[in-house]
C-alpha cells in the first residue's frame, strides 16, 4: 500500500512540474509579445502563440495520466483485462480563447482602470493567465483519471492528493481520504472531491481495493476535520474548518515538498 501512495505523490509532482514548465512558456510569450501601449493591436498575435502551448500541455497531462492509471492498476495487482483509460475531455477552442481573452487583455484593462501602472497591470494579468491556463492544461490529466475511474469496473474509487500547502478548500476535500464509488455522501460538504481551481496542485488517484491507504497529509486532515467540525454540519462545518485552517491549521502542514 505504501508503494501506491508513493506512486500517487510522484504523479502529482510530475503534473505540477508540467504545469510549472508551461507557466514559464506562457510568461515568456506574454512578456515578449504583449505591448502594453497597444493592447488590442498586439493581443491577436499573443493569443495565437499561447494557444498551442496550452493545448500541448493538456495533451501531455492526459498522456501522463493514462500511463499512471495503468501503472496504478498493475501495482494494485489488477489483472490486465484489456481496459484502456478514458478521456481526456476535449478542449473547445472557443473556451480556450475566452479564457485567454478574460485573463489577458480584459484583466490588463481592469487593472489599469483600477489605477495600476502598465507594469503592474501586466503582472496582474500574468498571474490570472497562468492560473487559468494551468487549470485547462491539468484538466487533461484530471479528466482522464475521473472518466477512467468511473468506467473501470475494477476501480473502487479515488483519493485526492494534495501538496503540503493546500488551500482550505482542497484540504477539506482531501480530508475524506479514499472516496469509494459506493460511499454514501449525502449531507457531507466534502462529497465533490473532483472540483479544482486555478493554481490548484491537487490530483486524483485511483483506488482498487476497499482498504486503500490515506495519501500524504490526508489522514491527519481527516482527524482534523472530525475535531474542528464536531457538532456542525453543512456550511457551518465548512466555515469552521476554513476558519481553523486559515488561523492555525495551515502553518502546521507547510513543509518542503520532497522530490
């Protein structure tokens, strides 16, 4: 079981490295091609250069996820019955264009209207754009995992794998530990473990038994969730956990992410 947990952490780190490499490419194009004095005129060329970077990273994320899924299957001792990983979800061109438009020139103009300098506006847009494009790229691998787990009769569920410094939302979702297909989730605010956000480092990892280990910090998070939300439910539980995480909890988990 420990080996499976280590595999899951390696997979998350590889996906994070892919996202970081793509971010460097995105920033290079943005800084070299975008003219803050001529936003509307320079943007079409910038967008054309950015789109294939995101599309390629998304394909790489999906390829990594397909290979990792089959490795997890083999490591769990699941017989090879000819199963092929599913996905990824196709990325619509208009969705990619809209995301780039909103986080690029639109964000730049909003920052200028708010009194930012052109350089500050460039930086603000860069942060938004990196977060959005990383989300779209990593969605390739995440959708492979989600669809494959759902379609694979041998898969029992999944775990959400975080780094050592997740936000309150991701820490809450990871606190469920292994999530099984047959689990009763009614009334549990942590039930949708497949939700992600911009700048999110989390990944899903498949489970193939009903006795899966907690991965990384998830087991301690589970104990923390039970303690901090005792006697509360629904939104009140979420708020209590978030308040604790942001005031005291998060600092206790921050540690160098081992490679």
